[in-house]
C-alpha cells in the first residue's frame, strides 16, 4: 500500500476520532488510532508491539526508557561518594626560595624611611590530591606532588585546612606520606582494598581536585591491570582506567563500588594535557608497604633477593621454548644472597611468584616488595628447560661495607654530589639492581659542578684521571687536587660512560 495513502488515511482517522471521542479520553483516542494504523500497516499488534514478520525486517523505533520503579530511580553512585568524600583531600605545597638579600640592606637611610626589606619570598607551588589513611591524620599522596616542597597543607571537602609534615617521600613508588600537625584533630580514614582482586571491567570512581576546581568525582572502568609505563616510577606496574584523571588529580583516590581504595591516581597519557581516557594509578597494595614503612622510619624498607634481571626478548623466548616473551631473566647472582641460597642461576627465568604470573622484571620487583621482608615465597622458575618450584626467604639488604657517606666540598671538582661506598643496602637506595664494589653517587644537585661534569644519581664512579676509585676517601682526595683536565669513567645502566673536561671544553664518550 503506498505510503502517501496511508498517511492520508491516518490523518482522516485522527480527525474522525477527535470529533467523536471525549476530550478527556486522550489515552483512549490515542490507542484507537494507533491500533488502527497498526492493523493497516500489518506490522504491529493492537498493543503496538512489533510482530515477527519475516517477510520484511522490523523497524521498531528505539526510544529512551524511564525508570519503572522507585528502586531504579534511586540507583546512583552517591552512596559510594558519600562514604569516601571526607577521606579525599586537596594537597597544597609551597617551596620557599632561598633568602634574597636586599641591595639596600644595612643602609641606614633606606631602612629609616622604608623599613626592613623582605628577606624571603614564596617559590613555586604545587596542587594535588591526597587520601586520609588513619584517624589521626596520616595522608597518602604522590611524591611528585610534594617533591622539594617545604610548606604542605591539606584541605578537606568541608573547607577545613591543616598543616602537615612530610613523614616519608618515596621516589621509587612515587608515593609520599604526610602527617597532620594538629594532634587533636580526628579524620575519616578510607578503607584500603586488595588491588590484586581488581579485574578488567570493574567499575571505579576517581576522586580528586582536577585543575583546582574543587573535589570532583568521575566514573569509569578498569581498562588494564599490571600495566607497564616507563619513566613514571621504578615499578612500571599500574592499574589503568578510563575514569577521567586530569592535572590536580595526582594523589587522589581510585575506589571500587564498595568505597575501598584500590589505587592512588598518579598520571595520565595525554598529548594535550587533558584526559583522553587513559589514566594510571599506583595499586593499593603498594600503599600498604609505604604506610608500614612510615611507621618505622623515613624510608621504605624493601626486601633483597640478590639477583639482577632483564626482560625476556622474543629471541630468548623462542630459544627456550616459551610460547611468548614473558618472565624475568636472571643475569647475575650476588654471593651470600637469598637467590644464591635458593639455587637460582644466571639464565633462569622467573615465571611466577606466589601464583601471580611475572610478565617482566618490573612485575617481579612489585611482587617482591609487596611480599615484604621476612616473607617466605614460592617462585616458579624455568631452569635448563624445566619448570621447578623454588622457596626462599626475603631478607633486608645488608650493608656489607661501611658507606662512609660524604658531601663533596666546594674545593672538589664534583662539588654538589653526595657519595657513598656501594653495598646491597646503598644500591637499593639509589635504585641499582646489582651491588658491586665501588663509589656511587647518592645525590647530585641540579646545575652543580658535579652535574655539569656529567654526574647523575646512581652513577658508579670507576676511574678518575686513570686512577681506580674503590672508596669515598679516594674520590674526595683526587677531586680536590688542582688540575685543568679531568676524565671521569662511570657505570650507568649497564653502560660505561666517559666524561672529559678541559676548561670550558666538555665531551661525553661511550665505551
């Protein structure tokens, strides 16, 4: 039947029904012409539902559905938000610049008429988020939020502000612990969940202070777990989510639908600076390690295995009969170490730890640190073509030689550096896998002579001007001698680098 005829007939039926039916019977009149039109079209039953007519495809109009019950109307994430909102805070940090002496200081004329000139001023500020972990005011945030900051304070959702001390700042995990100075204040702590129980597809909420607009909540799902992202922290082990995370969200909470903390929002992948649906959070199980360490000292205590690892390449996987590149390949074993006692050998591949698959060395480091010192662990290892189970106990890294830490003086050509004798404990502090003998750079001040001569934190100094360096006293002595030409041989990231300085001339070589 032509569509033009149907339209005209529909209009006629509408006019007829409108003159016959009572005005107040809107539903009755509507059902009459709807059923009539349905019968004419042959595609709908009197109630308006689509028939199963296989002769031509049904073209039912899809319309939005409204809640059909009071229970559906009340469906909301607000109960979760109310549960955790008071546990998420804004974190403000200010770095105080060095005192700047006024050019008129000490001049009686200017001081008489203008008074004392200001001697210090505020430096760069930082804005992020944090999570209250205990009732007495222990707060978790990102290390990069408070790095190099002197004055740190938090602001609660209700507007109250509190000054804080930095208890612990851990660069390796990019986490930091703050403590509210007001001992009388009480807070609502968040419940820390098990990040190992998180699965791809789980609904999550991200709560923080993006762009400084105030506490904001966004919703998404878990896009990936144990995601690798180089250059953020030394673990490269993150929960990935599409919940919007923007600048200022760093240090905020990623929570599940029970209001439990499953991660600390850390960064995003973005080309514009705004959220594109790829955000990363440090798993909550790592926050437990940092919190426990804060109770015992100002640094994170991590176990020592006494082995070095590298990723398994496609070529290595094929040569060993692995179905794909996975695991952590053992490259070196330290003497008198848990790895040596357990029978690990160079060439072995660690495939799992306590039943958790190890895809790369970063995952192994994360699993070892969350296991903790003193833990007895079961490790699945591929050794000489056969899988075996290895049990070992994780120990604290020993300080096998006295560190003899020295801050090099201004008379040294490497002024601005802090050095120490290398040991397993010292190696862990600077992020080195292996702990051979030598002298290591514990810290290097920016724009210092040490930095300008090529030194970086974690560099192991092997030679200076052809003289082998084995302890800090030797390095101090040789760098305080007067000479114009210098040659430094350092070990960095498995490579040997040579830095040469002759007055204003400087160059870098790779051996």
